């Protein structure tokens, strides 16, 4: 099979994809990567020989690079699809509240649901603002979000019952030491403490359904709602967790003050520069990735990973070490991340592409570095009037987020 045919392989995500399909797609993906390495090696050899680039070969490598990205995304979708049970599976007997909520969703009959919530004195019993979805529905939406949200997969996630989560953190200065069992203890210096607040912001989606769909008793309304809102929620969250302003959105990683490593104060992230504006340095570019890895303290490197977008990964995929080995390695198993210099790589399309002064790569322990807070409760308001003949479901949840440990994350800045 020719290189061009290999790079044109396409993988479609199918509900309930069989393991054999996923394994076959992974074998093809790894085969394409071998072709990528072969073509890139040929280009590098040609450059060494005649000091000029082969445009045709370069374009071919770019096409294979793009195909690798598309295939990896498709394989990830297949893997997620295979994890989800088919509609109707594992469905237990609905409790009274869930049954009342389903009647509200399908027909707009809210009498039973309203009575149940009044009896339970729940805060979700406001007909004008909608009703709180049952726990099972909320869990289904949150599980779907985690499946497709890069930041939810790597950051810490905490559920809260109020609108703001406050976390005390140490700014350093506390004393510690060794002492004998019965020796006197000298007074220790109290650490300087600060409180970081993570307010939750309202996130909404408004999927539409026909009444025919709602009348179909075979359709799993919970799964339909989760499928409809997950993409919208994930897209909005993904952008906010990277670039959010902290006012109407969670505070994004790149929205904090980012200053030269070693000069940062509390509340600021540190960066190291590539030494070239809008690029890696021409000589030994991978050294900057190593410098970034060793910028955080060892405690944060143990669970470190890279975060970048697809275009940046396409550049790095061509890097080699001194022995000619490619630094980027594809995962051998579907659903597992690729690695760079032995550390996992997470892709987020909300991370910036490489431009002059861009903060295009973040490395560190994201579980310790970034916190996502979900206020318990997904509220749904049924609206059969605004878009006749469709029924709108105004679905809202409250989400917050921000950096909780500024030492755990470091940034690579593409500047001198």
C-alpha cells in the first residue's frame, strides 16, 4: 500500500464499536506513524545533503501529520463510544421523583414533580426557573463531559453545595525540622496563608426536540439530553478552563499573570522562553522541552504531563533525540495518551498555536495545579413556546475553576 493511501485511512466512530474495530484502527494508526517517520527521515537526509527543502516531500509529511491527528481523534471517539452502554441497558426501576421528572420532560406535566419537591423542601422547586434534574441524569451528563473534556480528565474536580469554594493555601514561610523523642521543641514559624476563591458561573445549553421524539417511549430521554448538552458544555468549558476571564467564566490557566520563572509572586505562573520569537530555536529545539520538564520541582514532575494543541504537537512530532529516536511516541493502546519524552500529552484545541510571544505549552501536575468546581445540581426548564413546533430544554449548571497551586504548572513561551 502506498504512503498516500496509508495517510488517507479514515476511522469513523460508531456507537458500541467492537474491540476488534478499535484494535484494527490502532494497528493502522501505528503503521501510518512508521510511514511518517520514514518520510521525515528522508526529508532530513535530503536537507543534510543539499541544504534545501524538498517541497513535495514536505507537503507529503504535512498530510501524514494531519492524518495522524485525525485518526487519533477518531480512535478516541470509538473508544469512548465502546465504553457507553446501549440505550436501555442497565436501566433500573425509576423512583417516584425520576418518574415525575420524565413526565415533565415528555409532556410538560409538572404537577407531581412540583409536589414532590415542595414536600422535600428542595431549592429546585421554582417552576419559572425549571427543576433540578434527578441525580442519575446529572451523573450521566457529568460522565459524558469527562469523556470529552481534556481538562476534566487531568485536573482535580470537586462538587460543592454553595456558589463559591474557598481554599486556604500556604504561601510558604512555615518552619519544620528534626527533633529527638523527648527533646524540647522550639516554637515554629507559622506559615503565611492565603485564601483562593473559586466562584461558580452559570453555563447553559438549549437543546431542542420534536414532540414526536418526546412521545416515543423507546427513546431514552436522559441519554438524549446528555448527548445534546455534552458537546455544548464541553466546548464552553474547554475554552474557559484555558482562557476564561474569571468574571462570567471560570479563570483560565493562561489568564493569570505569567512572568519569567524565578520572578513570580504568589498568584503568578512562571514561564521559560524558547529563545526565538514565534518558534523553537533552530539548534537543538528539544532542549527547551527538557528545560520545561525540569522547571517544576520534582514533586510535580512525578505526575507531570504536557498540554498543547494539535498544531503544536504536529511541530514537535518531528523532533528527534541525539540517537535519532523520535521524542513523540504514539500510545500502543486505544484511549491512552501519546507520550513526549516519556510524559503523557493532552491535546486541547483551546491552547494557542505558536506565534510570537504565545504561551503554547503548559507542563506540570494538573491534578495538583488546577481545580474545577461543580455546584451540585443541573436545572432544566421545558419551553414549548419559543420555537414551535420544537420543545426547548434550557439546561443550566454552575461551574468554576482556577489554578490552586502555582508551583505545579509551568509555561513555555515562544519568545526571545
